[in-house]
C-alpha cells in the first residue's frame, strides 16, 4: 500500500478541509483516527516489503482498509468533497488487501 504521492496529497487536502468543518473535539478524534491510519499504513509497508510476512500483512492490510473506509465515511459526513477525496485511498487499500491475500495463497 505504501501511501502513494497522490493519495498522500488527497488525504492531506481532505483532512485539512474536513477538520475546518468539525468542532474541536471532532477534529481531535479525526486526527487520532488519521494517525492510526498512517501507523497502519507504515505497518503494512514494513511487514510486507521489509519483513516479507504475508499473514501479518493481510491482517494489517485488512485493518488499514477498515480504517481508510472509516476516514472516508467520517470525512464525508462533514464534507462530501472530502469524503470523495478519501474514497480512492480506501479502494486502493481494499485492492491491496485482496492482492496480499492472493500472493499468500500462491506461496503457501
């Protein structure tokens, strides 16, 4: 998954936009969810590319997919544009989860 440059830019733009529309408490919660998402993203990159650990990579990718979909949903509740900006990132993480699982199945 390794957040690709366009996804990084879209995530930054959407996150900045959506936090302006939130209360301070909502924005703080959003930032925590975003931090968790970025940690999961880094964790997948490390476990897949560096560690070559497919089963843990599948678990992390699945959690990252759920986290990304949650960010898009939360952002979309505050700003439809922000939600749409995050949707491709969530879709990419879904694809990466499926792809990681397929690689594991081919190499058991």
